[in-house]
C-alpha cells in the first residue's frame, strides 16, 4: 500500500522558536494532503487542507500565520509551527489523499513538545 | 459542522465480539470511515461505507444507515492485539474527515 512518512517523528523545542514538520508521500503523488492535530486522549482535529501549488485552506480557529503550510511538490507538504508555545505541544499527523475514492493514507505522526 | 458520538471505552474478552456504535449529525456526507489507532501511532484504515448496509472484511464488519445517521463497527474473534482506539470519521463533500473522540477497546485474556 501507499506510504506516507513524516519527519521528524518527535521534536522538543524551546518556547518562541519555530519548528518545521515534513510530510512525504513515498510511492505516489498526492495533490491533496491534510494536517491534523491530536491532544492526549482526544480525537484528531483537522487543521488545514494542503493543495499542491496553491494556498492551504485552514479550518476555523486555526491561525494561518502561526501554522504555515507549504505544498511545493506532489510528494511533499510542510507544516511550520512559528513562535511555538507550550500549548502547541501536540501530536501532529498528516495524511495524503490517494487515487481511489476512499483512500486517505496517514503518516506516523510527529510529537511536538514545547518547553 | 459535524457532530460525531461514540462510546469512550469498551472492554471485552479474547475471542468475544464487540460492537462499537457511532452516531453522527453532519452538514454534508460523503462516506463514513473506521480507523484503528494504537497509542502514539497514526490511524490505520479499517473500513469505508458510503451506501447503507453491511461491509464485511475478515474479522471486521461495518454497518451504515444514512437515514438514521448511524454506523457500527463489529469486531469478531477478538485478539489481544485488537486493544486500541477505534475512530469513527465522517467525510464531507470536500474530502475532509471529521473524527469522533474514539472508543478505547481493551481486550482481556
């Protein structure tokens, strides 16, 4: 099956710094990728939809200037958490839309801890 | 928006059957998905329903009634490795998924 990777798998950063998370589709092209956030014991919350070659579409309540998304190629989308704060500590998961109608492949997730 | 409800926790014995219910109220419907998620890992796809009825895939089956806004995931012949969180998700017309809070299933020996 299709594989989506994320890098890094975990990261610890200091408050005020920025962190970039990469999401790659390894063996297929993904024109659409999604970014989710999951707090402990809670469900996945969609943050934004990333479309190759165009601006990301953010969900209500998600600050687009804080969570910068770039989908520069058909296999790579990046999420940059700018000026991170402890409340941004979470599990960030990306997914890529596949060819078949029901397909959406998830990456392994990135655990961000802001100290 | 989407409102998706599923039980928080369920416990069952190895070899038994467990049914996880999911009810939803949505502003748009384009399919219902079930995912399995182990702690600290990403969700893995289990099933997809877009039409009413039962979809069977090995030990897992999923049912959908669109008129009732209701789905269930049936896990048969439970194994210890089935201990995980099970997420019900509804897709809208823009292919966005909205997830329920997840049901933690614990399988006891």
